[in-house]
C-alpha cells in the first residue's frame, strides 16, 4: 500500500521580548522615632595623644662638636705657645 507523505509541521515563531525603559521613583523611608521615657547616657572617652619617644642621642653630632672644640683648644694652645716662645727669644 502506498501512503502519501506526512506533512512536516511548521515551526511556530516565538515573539522576542522588547525592553521598554520605565521610570521608577524610589521613596526613602523616614525612620519613625519613638520618644524614650528616660534620657540616654552617653559615655565620652578622652584619650591622650600618643606619646612619641625621643630619638636617641645623635652621636655623630656630639663627636663632631667635640672634635671642633678640641681642635679649637689645641689651636689656641699652640698660638699661646708660639707667642710665649717668640717673646722669650728677644
């Protein structure tokens, strides 16, 4: 027996969604404050400023100043010795 071919069903088209912009206004909720029967105590902490430690002695400066003082003392001593010897030669 010969049968006629069965027709193939045609696919149905699904509509594509369209995006339309919408304006949405959001309202901020205002907090409802209920009065408290008693005053609330607030503790306040006063902190002292952080103490910084002193820097140590800069020994480079101390030795440099000491060397200058010693050099000046030796120069004065040499000048006095030269003057003394120069006066005694005459």
